[in-house]
C-alpha cells in the first residue's frame, strides 16, 4: 500500500506540474514560427481557451476489440495502412500462464512535444486547450516531426502529402462532442475531458487512481495517461513489429513491392 | 518509422528486423518528394473529417442541416445492435455509425425510454452525461456501411452463362427472372428445368412409398441465415403459402450444439431458448470456450459488462478454452484465469466437475429437492428442476417419467411415499428401486440418480487425461464454483460445435442446476423478452387466408423420428430395424448443412429448387469444401438454384440466378436480443438511405421482401397482394410493399401493453423520419405518432430499473430444468440403434456410426488437434467491407511455441495443415495462449467469395480483392463421416456441423 500511495502522490504532483507547463510552454517555446490561422485567432487554431483536454486509458476496461481503431479510420478518413490510433495485443508470460495485454495508443498530446520544435514551418503546434494539431496548408511534408515523435504516432498522409496524426477529433470536440474513439469504446476504457474542470470524469479518475505515461524518460510530458499499465509492455511497444507486415510482403501486398512492379493495388 | 498496429512479442529476431526496415524505407521515400503536392484536405486543421452532425454548447443544441441521424440496426454480425446512422443528405450516403443510446446492446445503462430525441443527443455530449450513457459500435459495425458502396455488389438480377460455379453472369430484367423460375423450360441449354409453378403440387406424394414425406411441393427448399428481421415474416409466409416444410437458417453451422443442449436442459425443443450469465452481477463466471469480449452473443454488451464488472464490481472468471481469448488482461490481475484444454474434451472436464460436486454433496440440496412449480412458489424459489422425478427403467416405457395423468410422481422426503409432485415440497433426490403405482410395479431411478451414475462412469483421472486439465485444477474450480451460491454462472457457445457438443452443453448447463442459479440476479437468465411485434394488439401479421397445412418430412430429416417411417417398419419386420439409410434428428429443428447432400442422395427425397437468402453454407460448413461444392456444381443434384444476395459468395456462385438485395441500413426489419439481457427489447430498422440496386416497375427496390411478394403474386399464392393482411377488427389490407407489413408491426410494438407516447414534431425531425410521415398516416391512422415514437428511438426498450425484483430476475424462465430430458431419453440413434442418454453422459469425439476419432485418425499420423475460434473483429457477412481488412488483414495458424519447437517450426513460417480430407496453407503465429499440441485458426478470412474472386458480368470482368483471400479457412479441412456414406461430420445427437477437434498434421512449406 505504501508503494501505491507514494506513486499516487507522485502522479498527482506530476499532473499539476503538467498543467502549469502547458500554459507556459505553449506561449514561450512550443512554436516559434508564424502561422496565419493562429495569428488570426481562428478558434480551431487557438482551441478552447481555459480548458486542458487529456485522455485516460483505463486498461482494466480495455478488451482489445479495435472498435477505436476502426471508428478512427472512418471518422478521420485515414489513408489505407495508416492509423491515428490502434491497440496492440500482446502476450506477457509463458504457457500455461500467459496474460493478455492490450495497449491502446494514440498521439500523447504532450505538454512538451518533441514534434513541435523541429517543425520548420510552424505547421504543427499545441493549441491552448492542449491539443497538438497539424495545419496541412502550412506543412511541407518534410517528415521531421514524424521522426521526432518518440511514440511513432505521426504518419505521412499519402493523399495530402503532409504530416498527419490524431487531433483528439478536434472537429467534434470543438462542437461539444467527444473524440470518436471515446464514443465507441466498448469497455469504457477511454475517458476524455477537461482536466481543468474538477467535476469532469478525467479529473476525478486522475485523482482516484495511480496512472503512468509512456516513455516518461523522453521528457515530453504526455497528456495521455494509463491506468494499469504493466511496465513490461513498454519495451515490447518499441521493439516488436507486426507479423502482418511480413505476410503482406510474402503475399505481394507490400506497397513498396507493388510500386516497384508498377502494379496498382487491387482493393475492392 | 511507419506506424504498425499489432506488435506480437513472439517474433524472432530476423522477422522483426525485416519488417522494421520495410516500414522505415517506405516513410523516407514518401517524404523525400517535397515537390509533389498532395490533395488539398477539406480543412486546414480538421483534415478530411466530416463535420459534426450537431453541436452542443452553453447556448444549446444546434443540428447540422447537412446530415440526418436515423436509428437503425447493424446486421454486421448476429448480435444485431441498435445503432444510429449519420447520413450525408446531399449525397444520400452513410458517413458514420454511432451507438443508439436507447438500445441495451449499445449502452448500459441505456436512456430512459421517455427521453426526447433532442435530449438523447445533448446527453451524449461534453455537456451531458456522456460517461453514463456512452453508446458504442464495435470494430465491425463501425466499418460495415462501406459494403453499401462496394463495387462487388450485385445491383441487377443475374442469370448464369456457362456452367454452374464458373462465376459468369449476364444481367436480366427482374420480370424475366421471375417468369423463368416460375415457368421453367430449357433455361440454360442443358435441358428442361422444372419451374416453381410445376413444383407446387400439394397433392401428389413426393415419395409414394413414404406418404409421411408429404407432397411434391416439398421439392422447394429455402435456406436463409440468422433471422435478421425479415426472414421469419416473409420467407415463412411464402413457404407456408407455397406448401413446403423445407426451410433452414444457419444454426446448424453456427451454434446448434449449444442451442440443442440448452433446449434439452430447458425442456423446450420447440423454441430452443438459451441462457446467459447475468454478467454484471455474477460473482464467478465459468465460461467454457466463450470468452466475453472475444466470442458469444451479444458481443458488445458482454464485453462492456465484463469490463465494468472486473473493474468496478466483484467478478472473478475462468475461461476454459484451447485458446486464450480477449477476456483476459494483465491489468485486472487475479480476477481473470485461463485454463487451456484440448478441443472437443470440454465434456470430460465438466463431467469431472459434476462428479466432484455430486460425490462431495456440494450441490444445493434443498433446491434440487423442489419437485414442482407449486413447491417452488411455496419455498419462494425462482426456478426448479425435475431432479427428483422418477424415470422408468423397465423395457416397456423405458425412459418415461412416472406420472399419474399428467402429474409426475415423486417420493416425499418426509415419509418416503409416492405422491403427485404438486403435493410435495421436498422430494427424495437420490433413489433407485421399485415403486408401486396404479397396481403396477415399476423399476425407477430419480433423474438425479441417473446423472450421478453417468458422471461416475469414468474416474476423475480418466476425465483429466482426456481433457489435459489436472484433477487438482478440477477440484479447485468445482469448489470455487459452488462457493458463490446462486451468484455463480456458466456459459458456452460455438466451442461446442463438435461431435459431442450436445452433451457438452447439457453438462455445462447442469453445473448451474447444481447451485440453482436460474432466474437469480448474478446467475443465469433466459433474457428479458420482447414487446409483441408481428403478432400484436392491432394485427396478427402471420395470419392470412389459404395457408397450407402440410405436416410432412423435412429434407434435412429434422423434427422426425426414424421410427415413424415405413423404412423402419419394413426393416423391423425383417428383424433388423437399424441402421437406417442415414441419420434422423428427432429433436433438431433444422439442418442447413445437410440439405445439398440429402438431395444428392435422394434420401429422404430429391429437391427441385433451392432458394437462398444471404446463405453461405459452403464457407460455413466444415467439410463442405470436400464434397458439397462439387454436388452443388452439378444441376442433377438440385436442378434450380435461386439466390437472393447483395453479393456473390462461396455458395451463391453456384446459383442459376441471383436476385439483388438491400444492404444493412437500406432494409426493413425487427429483431430481438438473443440473450444476456433482462428487459424487453425490440430493435427495428427501416431504409435510411435509398437502396442502390435496381427497382421493380412499382418503384420498390429489388430485394428479399419485394421479390417474395412479386413471386407470390406471380404464383397466385394466398397471402400476397390484395386482402393479405387482416387487422384485429376484421378489416382486410393489401400486401404490396414492405411498409405494409413493417409499419403495422411497428404499430403493434407501440401499442403493446401501455401504448407509448406520441412523437413530437421535433422527435420526428431530429430522428430523420420525416419521409415516412405520409405512409405512417396512411397505414397507422390515429396511431401514427405512436408508431413514429418507436421508429425515432430505433425500437422499444423497457427501462433498466425493471431488470430485477430483489435478488431475482424480473423476467423469469418458467419451465422446469430438465436434469433428465424425457424427449432425449426415449429416442435412439437411427444408425447404431443405441439409446440416447436422457442426462449428460461422456462420449469421445466420434462418427455417427460410433467409431472414435482416435481410432480413425491415430496420433501417430495426425499429432495435432485443430479448432477455430471466434474473431472479435471478423464476421462472415463482413468480407465485402473494404475497410475491414485495415483492421484485420489476415488470419494465422496459431501454435504454442513449445509445440512448434517439436516440429522445428518458427514464427512466420509458411505451413501446410492437413486433415484426412483437405489441406490449407498459411503462416504460423506462435502464441503461448494456445493449448499444447493443438492448432487454432481465427475464423473469418481465407475467402473465395463476397468480392474475393473475379466475376464476369455481361462479358466484363469485375476484379476481386485478392487481399480477402489472405488467411485460412479452416472449414476447408473439415472431416467427412464415412459411417453415413455421404456426409460431413456432425454431432451424433443433434446433427450440428462438427468444426472443432479435427485431427491434423502440419509441415513447413
């Protein structure tokens, strides 16, 4: 119990420090370049002033069903083979006592994002409500941010030829609704809201349970928090790759291979 | 580096490295081309995401006029959740599916039914009670709608050109199609084909030697799929009117072993009810092969309730399965357990548990001693069993329950005398001996005594050896199970689809009888029922004048005892009544998997016409690949095959004609929840986008309903056209369109019990049903706003507060549990002549003739046992979804690393898996969550239909999506039962298709 309590205390402190960091960094150093939309104080660039959106993933409630993966593809018109969010399904331990472990992943909307300072155009930045967004009219598609993200959560959108990633469904959140993955989460593992609002579910959950973030040592101060995250998952998370990719290559569905052969992917 | 979704830890070093490099190269080559400008996104920050369907802020609720949101039903799998469809009204296209917060399959708690539509939206916003009423859609349901716009969809009626199965077609007009199938003729240049008009002879016997087989009109057989809201009302109306008894759904390939075993337990072979745990309130769940969140129906609701129960409540659960499913998560620690088991041996495990419970008297003695409903009421219990009823053991009347009139006799525990069960509150439980009744002496035993005898037929060690679970583990689970009283529950489903699945299910359910959990909060529930829909206050929509009353033998030999045939009588006269020519199934309702083979055999008779709707028994039947496909390809076996289907699948490619059908939200329907819920619910749907396919001249789209109506009219069948629907005041109404039935059924729902309130104009507008108002006014008259109220909410749903009454369920299953089932116990197997056991009994995997798998397929040749498992993502009707393969691209051959090591196999190896009857190839995935020496395959890919293969229409090739062929269809290595001549392997009691526990071998390709 002692250990638990100390962990909780630490995280509580961490949380208040994070909130503070957002306000400071978003003005001081999270972006240095000009951006016309933001300079014009366009609401979707500024975000909802006074709010601080975060997500909590309660892994006790995740059943690895991929409903979030699926709805995100639909809601955000994400190109084939690319994902803004997905759930890795892993085994920990050996027969006869293996355990299933699910890890839903998405942009961490870090308080100190590694992707923002490396952007040469000011296309990516953190809104005042904490959501890290990409302005696709300013992005050159240089890929610096994609390589800078320690979580591998940005991708190069092949259609728009720009960097792309989860934006907490800002188009819904800005209308008073919720991110699609949160709406569709069967187990209720995804909890989203304004942590500045003490009556909100996210605030209460963060108060009540110890949480962890991914790759804390990167110093990016993620704003996506996990309840029940097993530390062994982090190593797997960054080192293993999908068997699907191997089979796709073997069966000739690998994009590089198809392009090299001048074939169009036949996709009913 | 490229994002990759599923990262299994079991990759060898080489595999991981190769994949990593490929991903990295791709990203770098893409970003290197800076001069290449991409498509402009719709919005600078929001990219291409569609606008929100409404907004909610401090200033209130504002709908977005570019969209409508309508309630509907997802039929992407058999759970059939109530959902909401977001439609872009400019293009009449579906852009998103959301949960319907009134529907218990999508929300829990769900909204109080009297919530206004506007409030239902605001409650699900940041400014409402989102965390309470969150309403979801699963991975399938979120993408299912892209089937609507699939380029592989059949949009016009097709007639085959070339041979059956070549997948070459020409488009024809629907009038020509109907004319040809009704009148027959030399339709394909292959000789005369009998039309439906000539098949409909309801007088001449189909087999003069067996009058009991009925008339020639039985030459028409219709195979549907699960009831998805249209089959019960339209197919049955047509077939009853036509004069055939031959209709099947897909149960025999799906979960018939479970259904039949539970029907035996619940004493209802007519309705086939089944039980589900009260997931949220149970304290201990023992699931045999049906991990909630991975498998089972209702998929989403079970997953949701389990997630909540293990996080916020008090559940502990054990999944007994050859594969560890997604019920488990390391994040919940010791609340979740997995016991690996050899496929097809669950029965040994459960008989072991029953032995421990019975021999140690760990059962609820007082409960099992309740002999009647009267005693149950007197003792304030919620259910009762026939454990104390006396089963006659004398040769005459063997297996009958000893009765006086209709009342069973029991031994009163207070004085050991024989009395009517209604006069006793506690009866003798364990008895064998002689009793006197009506001046006769009977040798009897109680049902409980027979059960106790059967569970002790083998030792615990023997059971343990069969199933691979230790005696200690069985002891632990048995004691844990009984320690929770009525709040322990059991579950099983598709894992019982093997040759002894009937008795497996019966035994699993019997565990519940030991603790008396039926109808208890936290125990077992038969479901909350539904409001009256097709038969209700305003209309009986099944009734019409001129219905044929044909009582005859079905092509699948279901619902009929062999002993009623002349064949039996003749063979008996010759002194050898058994074996019959083939197996009969006296208490099974329907067997889709038998139809084609039986017609080919001409036993019991030959079919003239096969019609199907959304059926796919070639993909769905284990072993069909080896035989049924070839039979179907030869018109001699079934001369005319008409399929109603929006896609050409593995089965319908053999059709002579294909009639297009509506897809998902384009169609009408009413469905009920299968199980796992406590309150009344009817989920309905109506077209929310215009169907994409061609129309009839009257403007109705060509689909199942309009086609059956047109065909009925062409054949002058009663029940179609004018004067086909009678209201309960005696007035006749015409049946020309789907709405003629459905708006009336919706009205029945609205008017059942205390009628629902009137829908407001705002309700109607915000639920997108304005277009139905003229029809509603015309058909429902004064009740039109009540009917609209139901449509706006996607059905009618009893409030959650009415789920329980104290510690008991509000909706109780009324009949007694059959510890002994008399229907089963008085029948024999028609091949071997052996008596069926009326209580659960252990059997090894076997053929109908009795030969065991282990003898036919020795371990030396077939060292592994193969099984398939339910996908949490894939479902058979989902293949045509373009987006689905983005969520699950392929399926694997799953093997335990320790087993792989024995065979020198590695993660990612290409392997060949063979049974005695077929071979499949695929890639190996090593998982510790697989039983040793077993081989698992997630079911749902390895497709050859629904867009997977090239199709030629009007001479033009429509290319298939080769990605759908990736993965393994394990049914292609299914077994045949040589003891029946021509047959796929079935459960030897109920005839369900045996798709598990196949002996196989594996080799590297």
